[in-house]
C-alpha cells in the first residue's frame, strides 16, 4: 500500500496554478494565502471550519494565526473561491464546492454532507423585498444518529 504522505510529497506543487487563481480572483498571492489555498484546494471538495484549517496548517508547518485563517477564509469567500455555510450563529463551514447544492449537518460529528440541488424541491419561494432579488437558497438539514 502506498503511503499517502509520500505520494503527496512526490507530486508537483500546485503553487503556480493557485497563485494564478488567487490573482484572477483579485487577491494578492501572499505566502500564507498560497499555503492555505494548497491545504484547501489540494484534494477533493470539502467542508472546513476555521479551527480545522488552523489545525491542518499547524500540522503542515504553516505558521499562521487563527485570525489570519478567518480573514483568509472570508477573503476567499468574498472572491467567490469558497461558499460559507452557516450552521448556527457561532459556527460556519467553508465549502470548496461553490456550485449550487445544499447540506446535511451531522450534529453528533460536526460535519457537513453535500445534498445535490435537484434533491431539494420548493413549491414556492416568497417574493423578495422591493428592489431585491433572490441570489440563491441555502438549505442546511440538521441530522443526528437515530435513537435506538
């Protein structure tokens, strides 16, 4: 069986590509932004909290404060590189998949699972307030392990 760490280290860096993506999004590709982008976008789509990313950065020996993590996640969100999914007033996850879809939030495990947009149907949405339009709809369905 192949060691995933060794395999990842033997692959070429995605820094040039990520640097270009950051520039095209209007963000200066600082060392910290590029390092965090590698952690976020270096694999399959996923959901991550600021605290999770901070832990991963520490494991990868990327010296960055939690405040910088929050600022960078919000900058990536504002630039359209991430979706922010608010679970409650004190917890948000950042989704690397910016396509139209919804989420299950597994309360027991504090994790998100994607739901395809076509799996959720609405009979009717309320009319937006005067002078506004609906930009998108985010549905978060909270689930937990069934009681035996």
